[in-house]
C-alpha cells in the first residue's frame, strides 16, 4: 500500500556552531538549527531552537488564526541549538502555549539551563516574565507522544546528552516517518557513554525511515583534525542512510567555514558516493526555506 502524505518539513536554520549570515551563505543559509514539522491536522513540532526559530516565530504570529501552540524538541542544550529561544515571538503574547522537550545535562535540569540562558545578567527578559504559557518537559531515551506524532528517541555520540528523534504520525496506516539526527559522530573518536553495540542499535532505530536529516559537517579530510568533536562526514552519513534503508538523506549542520560553493562541492561528493556504491538513496543539502512533503 502506498504511503500517504502526512506532513511537511521546513528548514529554518541549517548551520552548525555559529550563525554565518552574508552573501557567501545565502543559498544554504546562515542560521543555526531549526526545522519545523507540520501535520495535516495543524500540529506544529519544532526541532531545535537555533537562530532559525526567530523567522519561524515571526511567521507564526503573522499568520496567527487563534493562539499559537508549539511543541519544541531540543536535541541538546548547546548554544547553537537554543540561542534563538529568547527571540521566539510567540513567547511574548498571552494565549499562546509552548512546550519544550529535552534532556538534562549532567545534574542540571533542562529548565535550569533555560533559566540561565534568560537570566537578567545576559538577557533583559527572564523566563518567568514570558506572556505565553510555557511548559518544560524533561525526557530521556524512550518514546512519547506529541499531539498527532509519535516520537522515539535515541542517545547520540556527542559531548553532553544529545538525543536523536524519529517522528511518525500517531495514526500509522502507512504514514511516512522522519528522523532528525544532528550533532552525532558516526566514526571513531571521542569518549561517549554509548554501548559497544550502539551503531547496530542506531541503524535499527532508523530502519526504513523515509527522511533522514543527519549531521554531515565535515569532509573526510576535515574530520581528521576534528575527531571527538561529535560530528560526522558526508560519506559517513551516506553509508548510514544506505545501511538503514533510508529513502532520502538531507545533509545538515553545515560547517561555518563552508560557503555555498563549498556546500555545492560537498553535496556533489556525497552524490558521487551514492552512485559509486549503487545505493538507492536520494541526497539533498539542507537549505534555509527548503520544504519537503512526506
């Protein structure tokens, strides 16, 4: 039975580590990670809250027909994945409701991290002063429901506690699934608390996914001086997608020093990798404003 159209995926921020605005990154984008998933029933799930979430927030307020209700899934609390939150416009209007899902970091709760980010010493509006209703929901590896989506999580190989997410419309019935996996080191390097069988478990977690958004920050040459930093190459991402039987791979979390020409070259190399191994995977490079329908 063919898979039915279930939702749209829109890229609002694609860059890793630090924003890189300017003419040299205009096509692939300079904002840090933010991806919006919208179900056919209007359910909005936002994956990460880098600087890309600012423009998304403005659009939500502009097209508002009633209150904005948003669910934000944070992969982790490193700065580039949360730095847009203080500028998310729906926070500042009564009647809106935002729930943020994510993991603790060591002994510090997610709510404590977000409070520090908006402490008056570094930002003029504290978390308690927001007009919208805010809920912070701490999660670990496992499964939970977010409106019309079923969400599964897995711990990734990155400094700190970092989660990958797989989303499937809760109704099932042949609906396609997607996975959002940013900040993840597939190769050797680094000291992580994952098990010896992690890669096998990870491949099974992704098995048959229709859309895989995965960290592809480095070229193989660049990786040699960045092992242990918690990121992957385009070649590693392509191999993972093939092993998991993913239909479509989107290369994500672009290196700040990669301009649009470097990204074109990286994408072309990834596609050559697919052809060389005869792998049935479509490969795209994440671009700000790009929208995919599943």
